[in-house]
C-alpha cells in the first residue's frame, strides 16, 4: 500500500526517519526531486591497478539542505573504490591538502606496521602540504575499506572501499557485484558532538521513556514489577532505550554517499546472481540489514570466505564487512533497507532491473528496549545469562542479586554440527558440487556453550583482578556469558532468520591449529553518566601497552561490562573468533561484543611492531584504546 508523506519535512525524510513510503508517489510531493537537484547521483569513482594517487582535501557537500565542509579523497565522498589484485604490490601516494595532520589506515589489510597508517605508533602521520608513500604486498582477497585515523576526520567523510580480487577463482559464482557502503553524516562538527556527549550523554536519545511507556508496562507486567524495573533504571542513572550514543537526531544515514531521499541504485539484468559487498563505514551507527522479498546468502565476513549461510537479515557492526549473494527471480525492484540499531533512521538503496521501477520502503521496526540479558543478568523469561550484575558509582557498589541459570532440559543436538562423511568439503559445497548438513540451524545455549567447553572460548570464570575500580566504571557484568547465537537487542524473535556469530565457520581449515599458550582477559568498561570509556577501567592515556611475543598463539576474551555494543578492532593480525568448531574458525578484523556478554578469539602474533587495538565507535576510541607491541 502506497503512502504519500505530504506533510513530511525534507529534513525528516533525508535523515531516514520516514518509512512506509512509495518513492514513485514521493515525486508528486517534490521531496525526491528537490533532493536530487541538490545531490545528483553520480557513479562512485573506482581506481584500479597498482599505482594510486590520493589527495586528501576539503569539499563542500549538501545532504540536508545546508552546505557543509567534508573531508574527501580526490573530491569524492565516499572516497574512490580501490580495486587491487591478490599477489600485487600496491603503491599509494597520499597527499594531505588539509590544514591539519591526516592519515589513511587500510582497515583489515595485513601489512608491515609502518604502512598501517596510525599516527603515533609506527607512523608519524602526514603533515599539511606533505605526502606519504604507502607500499606493500597484497596477500589476501575480499572486501575491506580505508579511512583516516587522525582526529574525527572519518566522521566528516574520509573513508572508502577496497575490493581485492582473488588470485584464484572464488568458491562461488556471480554475474555482478556492488559495493554497499553505509555511513552516518552530521551537519554538526564532530568536536561539537563529542563535547555534547561529555556534557549530556543522553542528548541524542530521541526515544527516552515516558509516562505513557510506564502505563503500558503496568498493563503488560503489573504495577509492582513495572515500578521496580523503572526504579532500577533510575537508580542506575541509565536508560533502557540508550542503544546508540549518536542518533538520527543529528545523523543522516547514507548508502554509497546517498541520502534516504535519493537512495543509491544498483541495476542488474534479469537472471543475474548479484554479490553485494556491505561495509559499515559509520562513525557510531550499527545497522540491521535486510532486503524484503530476497534471501541473502552470506559468503564472506571481513573479507574472509565463510561456509555459506542463508538469512533474511544481519546486523553489521561499525567497521565490519559482509559479502552476500542474492538471486532476484522476478522482474521487480527491491529495497536495501538498513535500519540504525536504535531505529532512529535508516539508509536505503534500490536493487532493480529497470531504473524506472521503484520499490516500497518498509516500516521501521519498533524501537528496542534493553533487558536484564543486556546487563549480564539472567533474563526474567528464563534467558541465557547467569551470575550477578553490579553497579558501581565511585566506591559504591549496588548488587542486584545473584541470578542463576538452570540449563535443565536445554539441549543441543550435535548431529547437525558434524561434517559429511561422503568426502564433501566446505569448499566443494560452496561450489555446488555436493551438499553438507546444515550446521547453521538455530540452537539453544547449553552448559558447554556458557562455560567455553564446546570451542566457544575460555572455560575460566570471569576475573576482575586486573580491573581498576573507580570513576571510569559505573557497571560490571560478572554474569556475562558467551551469547554467539543471540541475534541481539531488537532482533530477537522478530520472525526473520537473523545471522548470528554462531553461524560463521571459515570456508577453509584453520591455518594455525595450535592451542593457545596464553590467555588474556580484557574488560570493556565505561561510565555513561560521565561519558568515559576504557579497558579494564583504565583510559588509554594511562594504559601500558599489551605485549605479544612474536609467533605465540594466544586467546583473548573480551568481557563487555557496559550496556553498549562495542566493535573491537585489532590491527595487523587476524582475530580468529571461536564459534564452536576449532577446525574452521572464522577470521575477522573486527568483532562486535554485545552488552553484558563475552566473546573469545585466538590470535597468532605473526606481525612485528606496534599496533592499535580499540573500539571502533569513534567517540569511544579516545578512551577504549590500547597499543599492542609484538616483539
């Protein structure tokens, strides 16, 4: 059913707050026409080969009806798509035409530390008016991206896609591929956004709880329970709707540099199989991605081939990439619909055989609400977490009681997790030569999953011995569990097949089968009321480096003691996430740790030098950052 938002302001639609609309009728209102006149859709520039010249500079942009200054590469936002070939040696001359220092980091590319592009580590940065020559061998393939690692320049537009063609044919076929780069733009200066957050952390929350919400809770849960829950949140000085620090209140969500009013368009021919390379280049926004009417087969995560799994929807954390195959079987247009995790807006595009065909934009899902599960506590409905949760304000600790989970009849059949005995390898299955058992069916958590005995990580209990208590911390989650099969807040039981980390298994066998010789537990900590972020309660400026010994194999367990998702990026080395099968561990460069949860991965310290290790949410990074020294 078509709906025409006649009274809708242009600003509201451009940010992606409008939904349930038919673009064909929007032309009648003049909204799309006005946006198109200001922001004509141009093909995104693509540069191929081995030698590149990239100029960082300022460019005027207008996404909201107001002209602002962006930071661009070769005058383009997003920056040009770089297409490399596995095995080539690439040379990139980057010139800085800004008035301040700049840099480019090649996200997910394994290279020498001096080429990684993080100022202050093995690289001094690029001063105004000067150039830096990057040169390195490309020994991988897949979908990656590049961005500034200086100040908040990434927020103002300095990011672009990298596509590395494999040396050998890929294990799946496709007729056409598109980069789909998601990002968030604000007319506010990033420094002003950061200052706003430091002054009032909930300033961008447009979905604060109201008296009407309390009345609904009373009706659904009863008066005593509703009042107890509201009192708990008030006592903690936290909000159960605080999913994103920065929202559609200031952000316009972009797809390949196009606003929701314009929408990016990708054309295909009928019968073609299309590869979509999704990249989350946002500063602060986690997106939930679906294409109504089309199944998506995930074939790669963070550039690395995975055993194919077909889903309706997936969540993509900041800095992650997912490659998906789609096979449109009818002569129609489809909406690429990417909701912000807090439902404050969306980015969108169109996949169509005919540019004149327009799809309907679906309604956004309702705004999610955080639960005890997202606090590392047992869910009231018999959820997956166990243990206790503590709130800390300075030297005060408020215990909310020990919450134990009985696994009882929660069982998982391991039959579906076994390899076929007929000689069918994951590689052969991906090429359609044989069929393997479906190892991606949703399963319940069991004792082994929670304790780390089934290949999900460490079986050791959580320790806070190295966590420095104080003003940096306002919450602890000692009951945090491995929740890899949990799709996350806002996606649970939504009626769609949602990808989880438990679905990811590498297509090829694990290269380093050694057991870890050392285990390292790190806590992602923060104080929301003061907008301070840290690791182990120690902000970056006061932290000692984390030391790896060259060649060692170690396990890192991340415990999220906050109520925010944190996408954690380790530079220079793969993070091999433990998802249940040690023989096929998926390799990632960025892992998103859910609120009140823990997650483990293995690292082979095969890259000498100094490396950055941090949360990729831009305004968390100043505090939630460590140096890793491999010696």
